[in-house]
C-alpha cells in the first residue's frame, strides 16, 4: 500500500483534523499492520485513536494525538516492510507454513508460541492440508446454498471467514471486492492475511491471540476462543505443542 492522501500533511497535525479520505487511508494502513481500528469509515473514534496511539507507542514515540511527516514516513516504511503483494510459495505444505510464519512476524505476533498456535489452528481447520477450504468442503455448493442461511458468505480460507459484514470489512482493508466475489477469500495470499489479522485483532470472536499467549503466559487451550469457543481446544493445543517443539 502506498500512502497518497496523508502525504499532503507537512507538519504536526491533530488526527481529529484529518479529512475523511485521509482518515480512511490511515485506518486502512493501520489495519494492514494489524492494529484494530474498527470500521474503515473516515470517522475519528476511540478505536482509530487507540490504534494510532498503539502504533506510535510501538514504533514512533511522540504525541499520540498528532500525525506528521516523520510519523507518516515511518508508517509507509512499515507498510513496505510487510510486502503487500509478496510472493509466497503455497504449492506445498512447507511453503505455506513458511508463509504463515512470515505473515505472523510481519503483523506483530512473532512469539514462537503465538506462531505455533496459528500453525496448529491452520492444520486443524484445513484438515491438515494447509490449503484454503470452503465450509463443509466435503459437500456440494448446492447443499451450501440450500442449508447455510448466510450463503454465499459462508466460511472460506485457512480459517472460516463468514458473514457478509466480515467479507465487507476485509474488502475495505485489502482493497478487493469480496462482497461481490466471495471466492476471493480462497486466494492463498488473501486467506493468509485474514488468518493472521483475525488472530491479531480479534475479528473472529472478539478475542485476540495476545489475550491468551504473550511474553508472560501461554494458554494453548483457551486460545481456541479466538476462533471457535472451546471446540476441539485440547486437540489443537496438543498440535501447537508439537509445532513448538520443532520450531
């Protein structure tokens, strides 16, 4: 992502004085970096303020209420570093595992314990294939159409991105139209971003991976709440422990 609207800012400016388009660009940029801004709507609210404050705390110390040339340059540098459009090798399980490790670190959930839990979840959710899957992939599209009330916005990806509002949310973040073409969520690069971003920001259930796994705690069982309550929590925890031993 290349910043354009924000580049017109030449000196320290309160983020409350940004235009709608500047705020949308800031929100999208922060979302791509894994900061929870909420809706990308061009409105200044507590989530956007907190996300910008968190960014400045992490990488650019200073007044969290202000944005200026240097902080924008730092923001652009971070966007360049995550390599939007980076080419990963999804042709093999090992290649996908390396892509997940890379994306986790790029989005700021880089502890080995966090990465191994994301890997364990992916293994479980994809039935060990490490390929994006459709909800009830063993059944037909006609079955999904007749039985899933949120059709066509049923689960897709490395984890199951579901419901129209979530497809619309990631459309705004990634700049693609998944609302019109939900199958975009099956593209490996898109599925990869959604997987890690969802863990980082709590998109799926409101629970973030840092709620359960950080520098001070490692709860592989309760971390399942980031995705799907307690369903198969112990089985996935065991897989995470195996990944951790090998990482």
